[in-house]
């Protein structure tokens, strides 16, 4: 959709001014070219570079400046762009054979912050707590909070938990438990997440299958994983041994199974 709030073709520009500037000479009059004070940026972000020719004792060189939309960028952000651009130029000049992907854009302080500061997420973890335990605890804390939203459908943690527990009991009745696998052959959907958590609550391990991958690969994975059951959605066709039970989550009637949390005693 055309918008007058931005350039219709691109939002970031790089202009290289390398045309010699014309000079006006009049008797007794000296005229010098000066850069205009750019108060309005033509684009969201624009770098203008000018090739300066040596004249009147001034050394030749390249100068440049950024203009930018202040509604989108802070001055410190654009200044960071400038520093990284200069670092890129210095690296290329120092080693013209250096692949672009190997050019260092971060200085030592930035690299330390990105690699260590932002990744400093170590915290104590109770090794005895499982994923279902953590999920159940979250359900108890915020049963009415939104857990999932997909294509207009919203589930709270409480609603999601009920679906998961019912499917988990259905899987347990089919023989799913510790040391067993369940194939998940579904596209991105709420049912896919219900299946993932239900398998975990039943004590099994899920094996993801891409419904759009070649049939030979799907068959190979099914043969290798030997799932107890294949969870699918209505309309998804999965090749392979039809003797393995298949359950379409989105059409299965699970109302006869309890929605309360699954206990350890129920898992085989």
C-alpha cells in the first residue's frame, strides 16, 4: 500500500558525490562552497559521501555525513552506524582481500557486551524439575493469562493445560510412556504445541515430521523412530506403515478424558 510517510522504493540511501564542483570567479570576489545545513532527511537513513579534490592548499579526501529520521533513530544509534562504517573501511583498506563476511564491525567493548554480557544468563536450575513440572507451575500461577494466540484463536494457560492433559491421557492409553516416541506430523498450529506438551506429559519423546518433506525421508524417519502413534491434523497425509496408529488432534473427541493435571502414577 502506497504511503506518503516514506519513500516508495527504498528507505536507506548512500549517495557518493564525486563530480568536481564548479567555481565562480569574479574580480575582487572570493566564493567558497559550503555544505548546506540539512534539517530534513530525504530518507529514513541517508549517508552522503563527497570526494574532495585538492585545491587552494586544502588536502584531498573524502567526507561524509548522515541524515536520518529522528522519529526512528536516536543520535547515538546513527553515531554507532558511523563508527562501524569507518571500522569497515579501515579493515578493507588494511586488507583488500578480506571477505566481507569477515570484516569486524564491533569494537572490543561491543564484542564483549554481545558475546558475554548479553549471554550472561547463568542461573541455578533444579535438575529434578522436568518441563511438565515447570509448565504446571506456570498454569497454577497464571491460569487466566494468554498462553497462545494463533490466527485469531486465543488460549489461556488454563485452557491450554486442559487440552494438553486430555491428549496426554489419550496417548497414555495408547501405550505412550517413558522410552517411547510419538511422531508429530503437523504444520504450525495450536494443535502442534498441544501435541508437543501432551507427549512430554505422557512421559514420551516427540519426533517432528515436516508434512511437506519428501515421502522417502518421512518414511525413513518413521522407520528409525518407530513411534507408538503418529499425531497429525485433518487433511495431512503421511506416508509409511499404516499399521502405526494415527490420531488427528484437531478432530479427535477427547472430552471423555479428564483435563486435570497428569500424575506420575498415570505414566507407565
